[in-house]
């Protein structure tokens, strides 16, 4: 039977980051990726901050810098901002995954594609024995001292180890169009119950003359595809064109909410499996990669001490929540407020933002990795916004200040 120090289930950004960290420290690491190719099918819209480029140590997957955003209300009233320099980057998400998996492999990790974690078989003082299924359906066993669940929103590892799932999963549907009008340096966000109840719709330039169009919505019984079709119809009217056939589709689920425990005896969860996703935007690449770095550090120490107990690995929970817990809690509270707003409320909010001339505040405080920071500043400086959201945000605003990790937009890209 093959034996490893760490079994990583999932070769997305979080899984490959853990694998690379542990392999670089000299541990025997195996990564299982259920799909035949790392990075495909693509799993997200691919809009990231400079922090992701820095964590990845590369810009090889970068397609388009973005300097601004326009947010549309249900009646298509809008508020816009544009900065002097890049505030986010459109990437080739599949290429990011391949880059990170290659980096992990160069560090010494084994990457096995077309292989799926099936179930936890037995456990002992020496480690876990798990069943793995390959593309042909053949079942084999392997052992590992610790298992890392980086296998997404429907994590089989989380189920096998009875770690509770997120409280909410938002269906998402996206398509890529090869030709699309619009400002190639501006992202567009669409709000409204007819198009995107629960979160929002988006139009993201792809850096090649096309765009990624999608929605993430409440699981209300209406397919996300239906909301997507409405958004495309609205975009066609706004741009005065007819969109051609999509070149690719993306169907996924976004975990929203707090998972009480992301570790246990000989197991930890990272990325979407741990719901390490920003509640206001649904994005999770940066948070997943950063939490994966934390996981690799904790696991390195635990493997060297030969203590992979729940008590030992609980340090991972404490460490990543110390970094992101406040932001996630505030963002989740704010999202729950906005999810209850009617279309009339959303239109009034957009009008208030536009009339208040808040673009300088958005440029100064806007940060896609820590979005509650700019929301909090806007609410503090604008009584008109507070009148639109009575009582709901009082406690949220009076909480202790916190500091987001620095974001240097002029930092040198590697």
C-alpha cells in the first residue's frame, strides 16, 4: 500500500498551495484531482487582487487589469468609479491552477489526475487508510498521516469526517462570450430580484475582446440559468447588440456561512470546502490560498511533532479565523441585510451613492478581498445611506476597528 505524510484531495489553488508548502518542507505529499486535467472545468469568474499574483509568484495567467466598476440597480440607474491604476485583475483561472500544481510538483508533490477520494476506510495511530477510485472505476487503498480536504463546496472529505457544511450554497451560472462591447478596464455588477436575488450578476471583460457574464443567486427553486438568461437579455438591450453563442459555460455553487470546525483528528479543510469565501462577493481564491499557506505551516509542525490530533490541528482554525474572522462576520451580516432589500430599496441605494459622490471613498477604501471595509466607511460618512438601512447596521458599525492586510497597488509584479 502506498503511504504518504499528507493526502491532498483537490488540485485547485488551495489544495496545490498546501501541497507545495508541505512538499517544500520535505514531506511526502500526494494530490488527488478528480478531473482528467488540472484546472478544467474552470470553477470561477477569475477576478482577483494583486495579493493572488503575489501568492502565486507569477503573472503568467494574467489577462486584463481592471481599474473600475459600475454597479447597476434594478432600474439600471448606476454608480461608477475608476482609479488611476489597476484595482483587480482578470485571470485565466485554469492557467492559475496549472501553475500552482506545477509549482507543487516541482517542490516534490505527486499529482494524480482522474483520481477521486471515495471514503475513509480505517484509522489508527499511524494514520488514515482511504479508498481512491480512478477513471476506470478501479478502487485502491492508500495511507496518509493526515488528509486535507480541498475538494470544493461538495467536499467528500468533509462528509467522511463529519465536519459540518456551510449554512447556504448559492447556485452560480456563467458563460464566456468571444465578442462583447463595454469598457475593457471596467467590471459591471447588476443588482435586482429579477436578475440576481441573493447576490448579483456580473459582466467581466476577458482581455481578448470578449466577456464573462454570470449570476450567483439564492437557491429559491428557479434555476440560475433562468436568471442568467434574463441578465443576457438586459445586457443585449443596454449594449444594443445580440450576443452570439457562448464559447464555454460554468456551473458551480458558492458556499456562504460559517463552518464551526475546519479541522479534526488527522484532517483539515481548506478553500471552498471550509467555506473560506467572501460573503459579499462569493470570491474565494485569495482567502483559500492564504488559508492554505496557514494550513501548510500548521501541518508541517504537527507532522514533525507527530501530533495530528484534533487539539493540535485546532491551531489552524484559530490562525485563519484570527486573520479573516472579523471580515467574514461583518461581510456576512451586511450581506444578510442587503439580501432582504427590495428592488425599490436597491434603486434608492444606488441613487444615494451616485448623488453623494462617493467615488473617492470607494477608490481610497475599495478592496475586493476585504469589501466590508469600504461599505463600513461609506455608511459612516453618509447619513442618507443609514436612513435607507435603519437599525440593521448599528451594531455592525459600532464594532471595534480592524486592519485588513495591506494592499499595495504599485507593488512590483513578479
